[in-house]
C-alpha cells in the first residue's frame, strides 16, 4: 500500500493539469461547462491566477492579480511549460454567484463567497438559513466535482492526447 504523502506528491500534477485545462475550457470551449449545469452557467477567471514552471532544481512562480489584469503573461508562462497551481474563479448559475480560490495540488477551496441569503428576522428562521447556506455551498462543490470528473474521464481516454492536448497547444501558441 502506498503511503498517503507519496500518493499526494505523485498525483498532485492532476490538479494542476485540471486548472490549466479549466482555463483553456473557460477561454475556448465554454459549452462543456454549460452542459454540466442545468441552470445555465458562467465561469470566469477572477482576479488572481498563480502559475509555476519547474526546471530541475528551481521553481519559477508567476502570480497575476488585479481586477482588470490581462492574462497575457500567464499564456507566455504556459508557452514556457508552466502549469496553473491556483486560480480565483467566479461561478454564476441562475441568479446566484460564487467567488472562490481553487488550489491545484489538493483541489481545496479557499475564500469561498457564496451568494447572499435573506436576513434572519426570527429565531425560527435560523434552521432554514443554515440549510440554505449548506445548499449553496454544496452547489458549488458539486459543480467543481462534475467538472473534475469530466476532466478525469477525458484525461484517461485516448481523446486526451489525440484531441485535447493538440487543441490546448494551439490555444497556448496563439
């Protein structure tokens, strides 16, 4: 049996490939994301993205942040072999919007801001408000789970090398 830390280090590249692929999907193939959410979805890169380029003994880290920051430097980093290690995302479904950071190595969420809920006026409303918050948190987690499952199915198929990687290379090159 493989030790947990060995597995973690051996397979953390999947999350980084996932975030890099997600950036590609957001830019070039948004219909895939719409198929995963029945209420219509908009996913956009928010105000921060972190990339890493690893060469033998060195790691070059590139952070792009700002509300109106261009991602040109990120694409140049991808051309040099970098992968996305963390990104801030905005997810809109129906009338709701979530903003959160997603780390590639562990697929952990941070800074999650769920949609606003109604204020609690009476003590009897507390249970309903808690259930609504749980529903809203579960909704974004479920969506990311669906997108990741789609990525994994694609990643282990022949279509990954035959179709997806060439499309991503064209996107990075342009």
